[in-house]
């Protein structure tokens, strides 16, 4: 039984890494059934009258040794080339030379021995006022301490409990192990409103106006420190420190017109307040409004249409933007083991009051995509997807993004779980004087139970950044990361040992290498570490 549980954990680990799964069109009809209305939460462990709470804590102690070589590693982690920061080198914000020297790049500040300590407290609190009205007040707090100064002491939070193995994150929840590569993910957290680090809280109330109309009002403040590159992507390996406060407030409303028809409406406001003047240009107020119609046309297929509207006000630090996206979509179970989703639409964006490197005008683009997920057998599945979208640029203008991804995984309940993914992204700036670029990431992950209490994990990722040619007058020509191509390779081997149900031991070794024709970006880093973590769900 324990061997099978470890196999399940290994499969879940790969599911997190690869993002593969076969869903159902029936499960994608609407948000209507997602509201918490008068029912006791399944995970509640504290109950006082109408109040229910899920309280959990995590404490870890560890030891870690880091050794690096090459000018690239000094730049990546020491901040020695501080004048090359994204906001400064783009010429967007006047920054004094002294403040440039104080800027730090990446999480690791110096090589050597350290003893990381992590304390985390999470709470999901529910107040059930009536059968049709409930309130949720949740928060999560984590404090990370590095006594020898290899990293800054910071607050950080993410769903579940996580232990960092170099460039990879291994997570432990009550039901599974998970993991993913940290080096080059999606948009920067603050930019993309992915609130998963720093302090975060959720104040929300679900309600039912009629048996067929449900809604939610919410406020989600967060404060965190991200590490982003010059284009606003989360880049823990080489990003510039970006502390930011963000607040998301809004309302969702869903109307079940019939068993096979539904309408959804969302209105929210996002306030982004950078805490570092170097990123003052990203200070903004964004309003979003969404209207969606879905209909089940048969037991296997759902179709619909969605309209999204964005008003972005950068408070006179750059141009104001208004964007409209109109999309039609279909989700269908084409076979017993395959699900396909298709979307096609048009994005119309307008920029006015252009900043120094922007151009007033419109950017109209066809958007959409497709995805296919197939279960090949009881132990194997794969999927492919393509998405074309338009978004606001991190520093200025808009960006047209073409992204394609393929992933495949195989898991034997008695032995190995193995997965591979490849993703390619091409980004074209619009209404801004900046060069285009591409990213291509390939990742493989594997896990195997060695004994009933010991699991081996191996993960390797290779990321290729290719920058387009600069044209005369474009911004960022002197920035190392915008004007040079570079590859990043990271490989980690780890052991996860379950000492008890709540006590886990993580041991790992990682080799990371950055390759570039520019010597300032080239270098290697080796890390070995061990973390003892205790997780308790009250």
C-alpha cells in the first residue's frame, strides 16, 4: 500500500511539472457550482458555531552549500553589474548611480554555507451566515531566514508547503508531492496578478440571489518581493528585486439560465503599487470587465462566447490603454480518452497619451488557440496546445504572444513516473520601440520509489532565450539580457524521505549553467543541500 502511495505521489509530481491531464467538457460549463453556500468545508478542523477554519503550520531547518564560477554567476546573484537593471537601462526612470549600485539581482547573494529556516502559517476561515450567504477570510504567511546572508530574509507564500531544491521547487500537500522549474515561468507575478508570494489574504463573500443566480464579492490584498527580468518575467535565477503591493477587488456573478445554459459576469479592479522607484513606471490601476455565455449542445460538447474589456491607467507615467477581446470557444470530449478545446477571436487595443518609447495608435490582432489532451493508456497521456494572445507590455506598449506547448507523461504504479514537456514562445512588441524575442524551454522529470519511505526525484530543464535585432532608437540596447542571447541549464537530483507522516527530509544536488557569447552572462553554480520539514494540519 505504501509503495502505491509513493507511486501516486510521483505521478502527482509529474502532473505539476508537465501540466498534463484529460478533463471533461461537462466539467467546464460554468462557475455556478463553485460557490461555497452554506455547506461545511471539507477541510475544516476548527469549528465554533457558524465559524469554520483550516489552520496549518510548517517549520523547516536546513543546511546548504553553494559554489559558483564565472563572471555570469557573479552578475546573476551579486548585483555587480547593477547599472544594467531593466528599468534603469530602458531609460524609463531617472535613478541615481548610488541606487543602481544598491540593487540586487537574483535570490542568492553570495556563495558558501548557510542554514535556511522557514516558518509558515496558513489559515482558511469560513463564516456561514445562512444557507445562501457565506464569508471567507483567508491568509498565508511565511518567513524565511538565512543566518549567513546567502539570501535576504523575506516573506514568501505559496499554496501548500514547498521546499526549494535549487532551481526547482518540490511541494508537499496533504495528498501529494508536486514540483516545477523556477527559472523561467510565466509573466511576473505582480504583472500577471498571480498572487503567490509575500503576504496575501482573501476576503470574500458568496451569496445566492435566487436558486439560479449566485455571486461572490472579494478583496485580495498582497505584498511580496518578486525577481523579474527586464521584460517583466519572473526570473529567480537572474531577476532584479521587485517589491510590490497589489490589491484585487471585484465581483463575480453567474446565472444558470437552464441546465445546459449559463451566463457569467466579472468586474474587478487591480491596483499595482511598486515599492521601488526603479519600477514606478509599472504603477497602475486596471479595470477589467468580462461577460461570458456557455451552452452544452450535447453531452460531450460545450460552446460559448466571451468578451473581455481592460482599462489600464498608468497614472501619467506611460500611455493609457483600452483593450477589447472577443472570443468564441468550444470544449469537446471527442473520444472517451481525448478532450479538445478551440477558440478564435479578435483583440482591439488602443494606446493614448504615449510615453517616451511608446506610439499612440491601435493594435488589432487575431487571437485564439487550440488544445488537445489524450490519455494513451492507463499509464500514459500527452497533450499539445497553441495560444495566440495580446497583452500589455511590462514597461510600455503591448505584446503579441504566440505560444506552443507539448507534454507527455508515463507512470508505472510499481516503478518509474517520467514526463517531458517542451514550450516555445514568440513575443512581438506593439506600439513600443523594443526588440522581439523568443523563449524555448525543454524539461524532463522522473521519480521512483526506492523503498516504502524513500523517493528519488530527477529534473532537468534547458531554456534558450533568443533576442531579435535592435533597430536604431530602440530602448534597452545596452541591457545585457535584452541585447544578448543566452541558454540556461539546470539539473537537480533529490531524495524525499518520509520519516513520519508529518516529518519529511529533503536532500538534493543541483548543477546550473548559463551559456552565452557574452562573458558577463556565462558561468556555473553547484548547490548541495538538506532540509528537514515538519508539516502539521491542525
